[in-house]
C-alpha cells in the first residue's frame, strides 16, 4: 500500500519523507489556505522534495478553464498529478489530461457510480472521501469495498486513493480491503506507531532495567 501525505505543510512532509514513508502528497484548496503559502511556490517545493505523485487541484468549474489551470499546474514539475473534481466538466478535463499523458486525480468521489465513470475517463487515481461519508452516517469503507470489486471485475487500472482519512482504523481497514493508496494527515500516519500496551510495556522494562543498576553504554 502506498502512503500519500494529505497536507501542504512542507516541514511535516519532510519529517515523514526522511523516514521513507512518503510515496506521494495530496493537496487541495483548503490545505493551501491552511499552509498560508502561494500554490505554485509551495507545490514546487513539495515536488522537489518528494519523487512520487503530488496532487495539485484546479479551481475552475468549467472544463476549458480547468484544462488551462491544469496545464499550468503540470508545468511545476513532472510528478504533478492534476486534481479535478468529480463533475462532468472535471471528467472532460480528466480525459484531456490523460490523453496528454498527465497523471490525474479525480477527487470528491462519494459513490461507486462516480468511481466507475472516472475510471472510464482515464483517471490515474480516484479519491473516495471516507470520513465525509461517515460524517453523514453513511459507510465510507463500504464505498472503498464496492469500488475495489468493480475495478477488479473489469481490470481498471485506476488506483483507489482512500481520502478524507481521519483515523488509524481508516488506514488499516482500507489496507485490508485493498485500496491501492491512502492519503492521510501527518498526525494520523504518526499515530499508527502508537499503542497503549507498547507504552505500558516500555515503562515496565525501563523500571526493571533501573533496578538492575546496569548500563549498556
Ligand atoms: O484528501 C481529502 C481530504 O483533504 C479531505 O479530508 O478531513 O477534510 O474530509 P477531510
């Protein structure tokens, strides 16, 4: 499973990237706002740091303007994945970008039908938003499962990029189902290393070690 980091915070990306944990990065307009940085400048910095796909999102709503914006974003670096929303115009732009050989991440996917039509439009990645479905008492993980079955039935090459990940359980459930990629905030990825029994066990080991009076170095 590939790990993408869902942030435009370059310090957080660098910390995980130095550990070899970053296979790619996803950004969106809200994350650019949070970073307080210029989109072109911060995206370039991320692309220079990370060798995998870096998603940068268009903000136009009509295909023609989306294509203009996407072409500008694609010039930032060869590892840009142009991100478009799952609308009819977004799919039109997706097809155009894919035909030009660009990677495309189709975002804001909330149904299996949307995922199927995005694959038909040549999406490199489909981004189903798990957390936002859970927020309205629907089952985000069921959507990942449905898309997996559909893509496997017809051997679609579009990668399932589980997004809107809010918890460690989201990541392990998506991995069990067979999502190709997760994108998660840095704090959720770091939380994967934590377990209360690890903390408890370590405290006991350290207490017992003190009692031996020994030193290793
Ligand atoms: O990758 C999509 C993500 O940024 C949205 O997450 O938590 O705002 O639903 P969230």
